[in-house]
C-alpha cells in the first residue's frame, strides 16, 4: 500500500495553501489561534468565502456543487485548513443535511434547499437527542401525528447545538410505535419560526451557550417536508451519521495543536516557569502523545489509500473516531497541565490576548471542558468499541 503523496497531490496542497494565505481573513485566523469564540457571523463569512471558491461542500456530488476530489485531496484540504487556523464552517449544513438531501431529497427539495444550504443562507440545526434518547437514539418519543397534509409534532429535543441561531431543523420524529423501535421513525425538515416551537438555552460547563432544549407543542409541519419515506427515517439517520463521522479523527487539527503544545512547552521552559523535573515529565508525556499521533496519522492515511482503491473503511472509521477523540482530549489535558493555576479562569472573549501562547493558557479550562464531549457525539466511543469488537474481532 503506497502512502506517499503524488506530485499532483503535492501541487494540490500548494494550491490550497496559497488560497488560504490569500483568502482567510486575519481576524478569523487570530480568533482561531487565540481559541476565541466564533460568532455565527464569523462562520457564515468564512463559509461564503469558501463557497465562492467552490470549496464549501467539496464532498457533495459535482452536480450539487461538489468537487470530484480524490480521498487524498479531501484529506489534504482538511489538514491544510487546520494548519492555517481556518474555521470549519457549519457541520450541520455541510456534513449532515447536505449529503442527506443529495441522496434522499426529492428534486423539489434539492432545488429549494441545496444551494442556500451550501451558502448558509439557511442555518440548520439537528433535532435528534431527547432526554431519554441519546446514545440509544432509536428510543426517541417525540411524536409526529399525521393530520391531512401536515404532521403535528409534540415532545422535546435536548442538546440541540446552535438551535438559537437556526432557521431550520432536520430531525427524527416518531410516526408509528407499533413495531421495532428503529421502525416508525420519520426524518422531517421544519422551519424554526413555526408556531409552537420553543428554544431554551443550556449553558455548558465551559461557560458557552451552544446547546439548547427545544420543545414542540402542536407544531404543524407539511408532509412535503419528509425526507425519504415515512417510517424509514432510521435509514436516513444512519447515512447522516456516517457523513458526520467522516474526518472525525481531525488529523490536521491535532497536528496543529501538537505543534502549539511544543512551542508552549519551550517558551515556559525558557522563561523559567517550569522546573527541570517538570520539563522532563512534560517532555516524556509530549513524546508519548506524538508517538500515538503518528500511529493515528498512518491509520488515517491507510484508510485514505484504501478508499482511493475502492476499499471500504469498515471498522477503521470507528478506530479513527475512538483514537482521534482520545488524542484531542489528551492534548487538552496537557494544555491544562502546562497552564497550571493560570488556566483555571474562564477567558474574557471581548479581550483576547495578543500572544497565541497566552491564548492557550487563558482558554485552558474551557478547552478542557468542551473537549469532553467529542468522545460522545457522532456515536459514543463505547458504541464504536462494540463495532470494532464485532466486525474486526468477531466477538
């Protein structure tokens, strides 16, 4: 299996680097370096810059605005985006509802939603989790009862990321309870301005308002907003979750953070903040992380190479999810250790530091807290381990 990049792929990397150097606004790059909070307007601005270049939804089919890139090109693009400190855009638009519409949408739904989704003229949120249906999503109970040309929705969703910004929601709702719990679930699109929808904020431990509760009280949704077939929403959801996990190892992001950790360690050692013993201990930990990262990177490249030759990732995607998210969490633990007591305070987003190293220290606590969730969303790591055990070990 050949893991080296071809001259054409190397030239493509240079093209991406040049574009990012010229097109990425400096204020957005600075926010990313300082681990500062990105506003909705920040995300929209960057995604529209990408969309104007034709690079906002590169993995969509070409007829819907995508690029006919190889797996290696997609990998290179994601890596260079992270190394350039570029925002990621809206995952709900780009990686979730967009691919679902491309595969399952009617011609009318594609005409109505795809172009405005790519440009974030519509901001989407995902209505999946409920108080009693998180990792066991098929246990959801929010109902959609058919009433003529509409469904009437009643129930609650929780942990709905960025619902406070959303124009539309895509979600799963129970239309039939008579069969297996995976049956009778329907995938619906709904306008968040529809009467009967209430959004309540959830402030998470990192001090951010990104999650929400959403309540539905006799919310009427047109039948034409069904994606796929009534009662077959579980099939649509599985396709969506497969798209959500693509690139979840976030190799480029981890590479960038490992480089920043090395720079921060060197700076703290040079200015006398770290004792000789602390330097030895942290150097050992960083070396361990770097070895694990190299193994993760090679695994990702093996998957890229297999995809390029028509081979499926199979359980490798689960391995990447588990190890990739564990790697991201290990790095937050090292940031917190390097920051020490200075990293305990929550940062003031309105007064971001000028020094990127200080940005890491000032963001150590929320950075640590917020990354606890990465091993849960996109299919919890415990579920992924079960998949690995079943498909690779035959257990």
